[in-house]
C-alpha cells in the first residue's frame, strides 16, 4: 500500500511541476497574442480533448507531465500576427522563459504554504515555541559505517537505545552520544521511528581516532528536528528567503557539477534520474506531508535551474538562440538550430539512461 501511495505521489508531483511549467509558457504566449494550439495533460496517445477558443485541452494516457503546442515555434506562420516567430525577440524570450519562471514561483508558493503548516527544521531556542513532533533525527549516514551496514537511514528518528537490561529514552543528542560511548564493542539496539513504522535495529559501534581523540560512534549525523511553523503573516517572507537561499545554493552546486564534468569527467556528486526521484519520493512520503511538500519545492527549483541552462533542447538553449539572433540581426539557420537541438536531445537521453542505470545499481 505504501509503495502504491508513493507511485501516486510521484505522478501527482510530476504533473504539478510540469503542468505549472507549461502553464508559464501558455500564459506568456497568450499575453502576447500568440496562438496556442494544444495544452496537454500527460503525453499522447490522447484520451480526451475539448477545444476552447483556439486551444484544444487534452488529457493523455502517459501521466508524467504535460506540454503546449505554440503556433510558430517551428517557424511556421512567419508574418502571421498570432505566430510565435512573428513576434519581437523580447516577447519570444519571455515566452521561452515563462515556464522556468513559474517553477521558481511554484517553489515559493509551496514553501510559503509549508512554513504556515510547518516544515522540518532544526529546533533551536529561537524556534522551539513554534515546533512540534521534536525528535533526535538522523541527518547523515556515513558510507560504510556500522549504521549504514545495519540499515539505518536518513530521516529515521531515535526513540530509545538499549543493551541487555539497560535502556535509555532519547530526548537529546547527548543521550545518544553518551550511550554509544559507554558501549564500545557491544551490540546495542537502536529503536527507531521511520514514518509510521517502529524498528529495532542492532548495531555495533566502532572506535575511531578523530584528531587527537578516540571516539566511539555508529557513523551518523544527528540533529534535534521538528515541524516548525511560522505565523501566517511571516510565512511568505520565510518562503521567499528560503526559496532565494536554495536557489543560490543550487546554482553553486550546478556550477561545481559542470566544472567537474569538464575538467575531471566526473560530476563529483551522486546524480539521480527518474528511478532515484521515485525512491526519494517513497522515502519522503513515508516521513509525512511536510517532508513531501518540501521535497516537491526542491524538485521544482531543480527544474527551474536545469531548464535555464544554455543547453540545446532545454529552454535555456532556445533562449540562447534568441540572444544570438538579437546580436547578429537575423535568426540562426533552421538547419543548424535543428542539428543542435537534436544533439541536445540525444545527449540528455544518454545522460538519463546512464543515471538511471546508476540509480538501479545504487538502490536495488
């Protein structure tokens, strides 16, 4: 049942993110009097369609996104007033980047709702009065550590620890650290909550020298996490600040990934494709609505940055061709543009296949 809910959650999340993206293109096109022939929910084959004005709204069998068909995108209808290709360059730029912009807006709206309802955050003295469901949570699991080998996962929360007849309820990070330190070499039981599940996981702490100090650990990062909400009048401000902060962090991360790919041939981080996103959707749906809401906002920001990259076949690549047209005073040859767009599609498909294979090996 949990897996079915996660699959439905993934489909709904993708539909929301992609439909909002396509609505951005649609709205910008209509604002400038450009004809939109079709607004599709899902991908063909078509189940149902209804024409309203010049636009046919369709529902299609493959529920993994959506699309808009804008008249003149393929340079047809040149000279006709409702054709995309007939419009000034600045208007075409707005239409092309309208979808990218709406993904940023969607993230802001989701995070604003999240701050009002409550989002998972570290609980401190400054926000403890606005926190609920506070727990000592696993925020990192080191590769090859006793915790990873035992099956402890990111997002688990520790409720208690035990060894033999000794048992300790956990309310602070110090409770965990103290119990582990006093049971070097012993197989302790870590009692966890994972969503609605309660698990008992045996693990043997290991001793390592960190600096000049010997430490006993199981290889996890810990934080006091809770669902922290903001007053309704502060939620939009917190949403805006967080959306901007995540955007800056993601841009820096994408820059590092591209730089590493160019100079080392490796991304330097684990990239995830559809399979990885599906697994993460399952994990976050198990943790609850607040986590899934935050995850959806982060996915939308990822699409915002990815689509803005100046890569052929992405919105950023199409925008780049318009910039070149503005500089040289005439459009790039259709044959040249199509060649670059096709090459971009092939590269993206190959990258998706490689990442998917890696995801399957990593998660299964």
